[in-house]
C-alpha cells in the first residue's frame, strides 16, 4: 500500500477547509505531539495524535509501514489532529519513529507494533544460541566502526540476496542474510544496518573450499555462519574475511567444525608446534610454545618449526601491530586464533612473547612458481620464488608475470628491503607465500618477502624520487634522490634553477639551488634525469610559488563536529552545501558523509573520481590546501588537486597516512575553480580542511 497516494486527497481537502482566520499569538517556536508514543496490534489499524506547532510544520521521516493523514500543516497554538495508520505485520515486533520538524525544532512520535512472530530474539553468538541478524548488528554497533570481534561467533539467518554463488575457483561465496529472508537495502553498497548482514567470502563447511558436488546456496535458505565479525567502515555489518569465516550449517545440515563453546583461556586451546596447531579448526585458540621467526613484514610475520610454516596477521583495524622488538632469528611463543586465508592456514589476533634472539635461519630451496603462477593454488605456507616486473602504486608492490593475468603481491615489505627502488624493473622475490586471494583488481599471489633482487643481477637501474618538487616563495634549495648503478645526468631548463652534481654513476642526492621568488608569477622548471643504460629519461616538474601579497585569506571547514544538513550516513553521492559561508560541491562515486570512529567524527568521500569542488574567491587564487586525515583513514588512497575540468596539478601522487596533517602549496590562478580529487579506488577522510587564497 502506498500511504502517500492514499492520503493525498485528504491533504488537499484539509487545505481547502483552511479558511481565513484572525492572526494568532504564536509565541516562541515549539512543536509537540501528544501522545508521544503509540502501540498497535499486528493487524491494520489507525489511531490519532494531536500536533501543536507554533510554526509551519512538515513530516521529515517515517517508517515505510506507517501512514499519516496529513504530511504538513500551518502554524497554530491549537492542536491539529493526525490519523496514524499501520500496515499488517506478519513478521517480528517492530518499532519506528515519525519525525516532525518546524524550522530548527522537531519532535518524534514512537510507533510500536506487535508482529505475528512475536519478539525478535538476539541470541548470544554460541553454537547452541547463534546471534540473529538483529542481535549481531546490535553487538557490532556496540563494538564500533572497524573493530573486529575478539572471538568467532555464530550468526543465523535466511539468505536474502546473493552477490556471488559458491564457485570451485575460489571455494567461497558472498551473500546477504536477514532474519526473515527479506533484503532491506537498495543494493550491495546501501544496506539496512539493523536488518541486513553481509556474508563476505565465506568458505563451505568446516572452512573447506566448496566443490561442484556440494549443494549451492539459494534465496530463502536457512544458514548459520561462523567466524569473526566487523562493522566494516562503520556502515556494513559483515563477516571478517581475514579470520576465515565459513558456513557452519545449511538448511539444518552441517559437518561440525566449531567448538560447542568458545575456549576462554589458553589452557582450553590447541597447544603444540606450528605443525600441530595449524591442523586445528578455524576459530580455535592456539598456543605455539616455541617457533622461529623466518620472515617479517609491516603487518605480520612467518613462523616455522622446521617442518611447517604459518603467517601471523596483525589487524590494524583492531589496533594490532607487529612488535617492534621482534626480528628474523628470534624464537617466540604465540597465542592466537586459527584461521584460513587465501587457501592456507593463518593465525590472527596474535600475542607474541620473545623467548630468545640470534638463532640462525636456514631457508629451504625456493620453489620457483613463475611458470606455474596461473594455476598456483597453495594449501600451506611454503617458501617460493617468483619473477616478473615490479609495479609500485602507493602501498601496493605488485609483480606482473608473463603468460598470466594473475599477479604477485609483496605483502607490506619492510623499508630495509628497498623494494621501491626496483619499480618498473624485472625482479625476483623469495619469501613465504601466505595465500592466493582475489579482489576487483584480479587474483594475487601474496608473498612475505625475505629477499628482493633484480631478475638479472647485472641489469642497470635508475630511479628518481620525488616525482615532482613544490616549494614556497622564500625557499632557496630542494633535493632530488637518485638510486642507480649506471651513469646518469641531470639538467634544468631554467637558468635560475641549478643542479649539483649534474652527473654520477651511483646513488646520489642532487641539490637544486635557486633564489627566493620575488616576482609576480610562480617559478617553474623541468628537471630532466637521463640514464641511457637503464632506459630512463624522465622529467620532474619543479614549482616555486609566487610571494604572498600580504592579503592572505583562509576558509576552514571543521568536519570533526556534526554539520547541520550534511549527510550523517551512507547513501548520498551528490550535493551542494554552504560551509563557512562559501559554496562547496560534493560528488562521490560511492558516497560522502560524516561518520564516527572511536567517538570522533570525520568526513568520508570515495572512491575514484570523487571530488570536493572548492569555492572561487573574487580577485584571489588558491595557493594552499591544508587538512588532517581521519583516525582510521585508508593508507592506500591517493588524493590530488585538479582544475574543474579534471586536469590534475600533480600536487600529490602518493598514498596518504591516517591521522596525519598535510600542507600543500598550490599554484592556482585567479578566477579558476579547483577541486580535491580522489584518484584511486579508495576512500579519503578529512577531519578539517583549510583553503588558503592570495
């Protein structure tokens, strides 16, 4: 039933019957509904409330199962009668709010209705009493945005939407469940955070891969999921892929694989060597009494007992970090949770205790998987070699492999390995494969690197950093880093910008010297680096801003406090807002909104080609952009400044850090509108934004 159409005639009659009357003494702005709460049985029924508003009023929002006889009205000190009607409820008990607004004041009417199925249970997350979707979503709201549950839990529901069925290629499926089998969102990215739950890449029974002989999921199937859960990015309650979630039961059938109750202490855990503990069921607590650290990355480490290896994953979303004192050759004790990731065993949520240091690590002969990369599907963490072309993009270190679309991925390598120096070159990496995973970008063979070298040890190489240089008007020098093992030259096309040294045959720091800029225009130069032996001929643009006129003007927007009228939840992709007295235009490929993380607000906008169009200030040019990134911002996102037509200024081409202040110099032109542009498939977060004009 469409209540909007049902009552439009009544609303028209109400307007006609509103005659001329004497002007009332309305007093101060106020709005009130009486009673403030209504209760209904499960059938269709109506009740009345009295609304008093001293200013013109309207209905701001109402549940889709609640209809009102009037949607707006005129100011009056006399109560106005409104009929409230509810649809029949064949589901669980439900409650919602009708919000009335009058200018800046508002009031709410709570509507409760009994359901044919009675009160919806929440569950406790155990095997015997799984969470309902309603219950697990409430639990995740209590945990907070991005916090992974400390333990694996059981969640039951009915399949309401299928994104990807189980397939033999990856052995997992992605789908939604709800308590009644209805999907309440509009699409995969816009869901109901109370009634929808996302089963993201869950494996089949007992955490194994699905095979063609296994039953396929269908809409309406009754399922129980098992794994850790997370409120991903604050807007999607889902299974935590990193913990190895799996389908525990399908329409009442299961193969076991989870404990009757979660172990509470290490004494209840599976204890032993790496070989013994990786055999435990996913979700089990494990204790490795002693193992050798064989490899370390920024987000994890590999343990070995000489027979088997396992990767320890430290989830930054759960404030987990690799202990700074742990290094290769250390012997450690580990308490963790067993999971499966990318087809191989993994330990998550680890606690690491150092036993001793300085042990020798003997690496086995590496298994060369280059030729078989296209079909490589490991089931254990093994020591491998992979060769191909390294492509560095932000925090990603991918390897393009001849003969296959599958790529290698060096997992968060330590800076000491110098992986970035080989960007664009043919390399060979040796290390431990910690799984093969897939994303929208394709399939990746993940490797925790021990060694990265040129595929040809005699190959010539030359890399230059940074890829652009921007300085202020008062600066008189800047530097350029060259990493090379062959002869190179560097030159400038502006006589005011000199370089030294101008040539070399190995690594060097090149100093750019120039006078302070006192002119009316920005100073520019092209710094050319040539290394013929390595096939390198690149140009680094140099920009020195013009001096300030002394009439600097700033616009600051504080996204750390709630902004009236600005989106506070996911769902908006376009909007124009007056902030700090100036017009800002927002466009998002996904969504933009203010969201809360650890009780702190920030503005999120994503993904590629999303932008914030900045104001134009009469007679002034944009010369600077300052901002603070969010506390849990993506560290893979790349943001730049562009003209209104999308032409990038290349002020920034690198990925950004969370909770970090940035101060960019911009060579803007008077009268030209600029925008902050998201350039890759990630979300940007801002806590404040300051624009400087001159």
